[in-house]
C-alpha cells in the first residue's frame, strides 16, 4: 500500500511539474538590442559621413548609436508576429526614403501556419530581407561592418511570403511578393510589385547553401526599368575553430524602358573566421564590387564604381550578451571617388571602427 501511495504521489508530482513547465513557456517575448560605435575615417570628410554607398556605421569621428531597437515577439503553434521599433544612424540612412513614422519601423509582420502537418507558413508585413548572409544586427555577423554587397542590396522588405521548411530541417523554400527594392512604401508613380525566391539547403550542421533573387522595377512606370538580381552564398564550418563564408551577387537592369540591353553589376566576397577561444575570435574579409554603369552606386567617373575592399576584425565577448568589436578596413577604387577634408578626391579610403553591442 505504501508503494502504491508513493507511486501515486510521484506521478502527481511529475504531472504538476509538467504543467508548471508548460505555464512557464509564454508566447510573448520582449527583447532589446543596442550597438554604439566610434569610427575614424582617415579621409576625414567635412560632413563627417562615410561615402554614400555605406549605410551601416556611416558616421565619422563621433560616438554614435548604429542601431537600437525594442522588439515584441509573439509565437504559438500556428501564429507568429513581430513588432520592433528602432532608431540610430543605420535607420537614418536606410529608411531615408520612407515617410513619417515608417522611418522607425524595423520589423512589423504577422505569420500564419497554413498546414496542420507540415511547416508551411504565410507571413506578411515589414520583414528582414531574404537576400544575403548579413543582417543589420552587427553582433550576428562575422565582421563589425557590412560587406559592400550587403550594404547595396536590401536589408529589409515589405510584402508577403510563403515558406516551407522540410521535416528534416535541411530545406527551406520560399516565394515572395514585395513592394520594391528595399521599400516599405512604393515609389510614387510605380504600379508594379517585385518578386523573389529563397532556397536554402543545409545538408549537415556544418554547411549552409543559399540562393535568393529579386525581380522587379523600382522606378515610376514612366521610366520603368526591370531589375533582375541573384544572390548566392555558402557558409562552411571547416573545423571547430575555422569557418568560411563565400558570396556572390550579380544583377542586371534595363538600360532604358523597353530596352533589350542591360547594365550589369556584380560583387564577390570571402570571409574567414577563426575562434581563438570561446570569447575571442578574429575575421578577415576580401571583397570586390563592380558597377561600371552606376545602377546601384553612381560615381560619374570614367570607370564607374570598381572597388576592392580588405578588412580585419577582432571580437571579444565581455559577457554572454555584451561584445566588444574592432575593425580596420581599406577600400581601393579604380577612380578617384573618396573625398577628403580638403575636398580632394582619392582612390583609397582607410578607416578604423570599434563598437559595443548588447542584447537582452
């Protein structure tokens, strides 16, 4: 009898513990992120702003906030939603074309799972871009600053997508309808939507392969020029300490409305990361960006924008949620495009930047 009573008490205790655990899992989570930085551009431009094709960490010789946001995430088995309001120099630069309070909406979307048995979702709203391996959240990227191809492709998008993740988790497939090339609100006079896809394959936990695209027009209908863009990247964990990311962007845009000829731009990048310890890591990046006709980066020079970039990066995690980062970067262009403090143009641009990023 004592054994039966003991067993009954144990079962009741286990059930109570299970219910307590379920109660502890709350669908609503509040989080925050902030990154402050100091940067010195050795060209030291008079307006204290980095070149116009740099949108993240773009202020010179001042302590500033790159990105700070508060985010609410709600998630149940069949419903998910995100709302994040943000500020910082990143928001000023990337949302300059958006009107009013839209300039401060980092994320605002709702998703519904439309299958009872499969991981099939429809999401709509303002979302992080489906293009590229880098995001606006610096601490989640291997280098403090973004690559040239990331800076000059969408960080965010507004629209709707349908996405499917396989039961094994190895495949992600999504199709998108968006309001334009990094747009919340479409350009005045534009009646067209953009389209895109994302295909991600993870054969093992050490390899990620991704293909993403954009097709659309980002100008008024009167001068419509179709843009076709593709992003390809791979992330490889070569050993416990060493990892490698390779990426390649290529795009084409009609030279004029109705034209069969296109202006081409492309950008390869390679980043290596070495984890010396659990707290200390280093990264090195080599990249090139070619936009001869100025589709994305207009210079008005003979050769257009043709620039090599090299950088080295060091990260130290002071606390599990606090990281100190430092980067040295040099950009070298074929033409004189970098303005110095005396209003002279040069081929080279060197900078140093350090930051503190916290999340909670």
